[in-house]
């Protein structure tokens, strides 16, 4: 079941470098929130804190809290590996295991968790591929390598892999940046369908994409080079794009900078 995310006074550090400061926002269940802003403003960094992926960088740490419903994801005894199962992630570039079959790509997480029942694995593979709108395109070649798919298909395969482990939240970091317009449209249509089951947060540089797919938009910016990124404005996407409160938001959306 999809869950809410509540970010409260989040600060992100990489060693001595203060990357993002004082971020607070709420993300409703079964909604799409877009993070927008210029390069280097911290939007992808914040995204990675939502499933503790930033911790793979040596010296990275946070202060503040990120809650999944009432569970503090940074609370004592909370397993980051478990967090990354509950809060799945799809990266900027499709990263299927290229020599592994399409079927095995999808169920890799389940196998890693010890599931060995072939009937169960096949059932989850089909359901996940259907969920990613990929089943009809690959059902006759499930044993072929995942690396043989087109770029757009590979990205949907990665989405299928993410949802196979039954997450409550899906994070997407620029999922369409390497795709052609037709594949991009397919991913956007898929996002619209997936939000009926998942809470989705997407980072995008594409203003039109943010306006099309999201219910809520959060705009991040840098005060100056070398300063931490900040959350400047957050609100309903229709409001942020048509009537932004902050001048910086309007300047970015209208293309005056960024």
C-alpha cells in the first residue's frame, strides 16, 4: 500500500560540505511529486536521502528526519537495505543486468531475498512486466538478455524490477533524460498509471514533463556557488507553474536561468 513521506528540517552533508539545507515538505500517498531546479541545487541529493542511497557515498550523512508514514527511516535500528526495498528507485540511465534474462532481471531482488519458488517468481515477473506496460512486448522472449531491449524498454524493465519487490514508494531520478520522445511518452503514461498504487517522486529538468505528470512540484535552487541547495517553493503543480509565489521560481520556469 502506498505511503506518505514527511521530510522535516533535512540537511545533507558530504563530509564537511553542506549540500542541502533545511528541507521540509510532505508527499501524499498515491501522488506524483516533481523535484525541479538547476543543476547542482540538491534535488537528486534529496531524492537519494528518501531511501538512504546517499549513504553509499563515503562521509555522507544527514540531520533532520524522513518519515514513511510514522516510521523514521533514519531511526535507530532501521535497516537501510530494508528501506531501499520499501522505497524503490529508478535511475537516470537504464541499468538492467545486460547478460541476465528479462525474467531474471525482474525478479533479481526476490532471488536475492531468498525466494526460490519458480511458480512464484514467474507470477511476479509477469505481474511486474504488466505493471510496467512491457509484458506484451517481451512475453515471447523472457529468456533473452535484458541488454537486448531498446532504451525505453530497458527503462521500463528497470521499473518492473523496482515494483517486483512490492515497494510503497517509487523514486525516479531523471528517468527519461536518455530516451527519445516516444519512449518518454510511454514512461510518462506509465507514471500516471503507477500512481494509483505507489507514491512517486521524480526529479526532472524537463518543465513540460513536470507539468504533465506531477500533482505537486518542489523547486530547489542555490543561493550561490558553493552554498547549500535550498527548497525555495513547493505547492500544487498547477499553482507553481501558473502563479508561483517566489520570483526565483518564476524565473526558472520561464527559462530566465537554469
